C-alpha cells in the first residue's frame, strides 16, 4: 500500500485536518534556515492534538544537525520519526539508529546523477526508509523541483523508498506509475505559501491517487 507524507506543516488545525484525510506521515521542518521552520515546542503542541491518530508518523526533518540537537528536539516535541535530510555520513546515521532504536528513521538523499543514487543504496541497510528528493545547489528541500526519474529504472534498494521533489496533485499518479515507489512525499505542491498547506490541494491529491485517470483541477 502506497504511503503518503505531507511535509512542512506549521499549523495545528491543518495538521489535524490532514491527519483526518488519512495520510500516513506529516513532516515538521527542524532546519532553522527553512521558511517552513517550526520550533520543537510548537511541534509538541501540534502533536498533543493528534492523539487520535496513533499510527501517524510525525516526522522531524533535520539537516546536518548535531546528535544533541536531534535529541533535544525529539524530547521536546514527541516526534516518532527522524528524517535526516543533509549530508549525514553512514556513521552518523548508524549512531542515530542506535540512540533512537524505537523511532522510525528516514534518510533523505538529493539525487543529481547515478552516483548519488548509488550512494543512496548504501544507506538502505541503516534505515527504515530512503527518501529520494531533488538536488538543488542552494536549497536542501522543499524546492518544488522534479528530477530525472529515468535514473530509477534499476533502483531496487533493500528497504522501502519514497519519492519526493516537485510532486503535485497533477503529476503524482504518473510519477508513481513510472517509478513504483513505496511512498510519496509532497510539500510545496500542496501549499499556499511555505508552511501554509492548501487542504483543497491535499484533497485533490488523494482523489488523484484513488483514481489515477481523473483530470484534477490543479
Ligand atoms: O521543505 C523544506 O523547507 C526543507 C528544508 C530543509 C530540508 C528539507 C526540507 N524539506 C524536506 C521534505 O521532505 C520535502 O517534503 C521534500 O523536499 C519535497 O519538497 P517539494 O519538492 O516541495 O514537494
């Protein structure tokens, strides 16, 4: 069953509404330089309003953060999933795996070419999920840019992998058909402005996933 993650949330009512739509994961950007940044205490406040969704993955997205920073954020916010979205080494990922054994662990890689895809494969034994995102020279994520999915024709990692980068209600179905991921992750394709999600677009996305051949008005 395809998993769906909506990332870059900052507002509690939107988080509750998106959880009610039945998504599998919601993401909070813990990267201070991002326009979608949200402080650990605010994440915790949102998560306390999501107790009726015990299966929901509440994902903290970090990029090149210190282990201590991740630890403090996990303790303050109550997130159950850690997404490492920077240039974290396999050794660092292994240390995070050991310290947060009960948390779901996602390693995101920004794919530029075959070499970066090969590098992604190397992280598969270390994590629960690989997330493949677009490479951008100046932005770490939330770029709204798709990438060359043809690179994925022989990609078969030993763990589940999720597709990200420039997905929208309009292109998600064809992206899934072409690349066959275990999940998808969207941010800017379902928002009004950074951090402010567009619930109508999330609903349009879910309709598109239910009926891949329908024309979606977005
Ligand atoms: O979204 C951000 O602002 C961000 C900043 C720094 C690191 C990661 C970030 N986002 C990570 C995500 O998981 C996004 O959902 C992913 O990059 C896809 O974004 P989009 O292309 O806008 O759908």
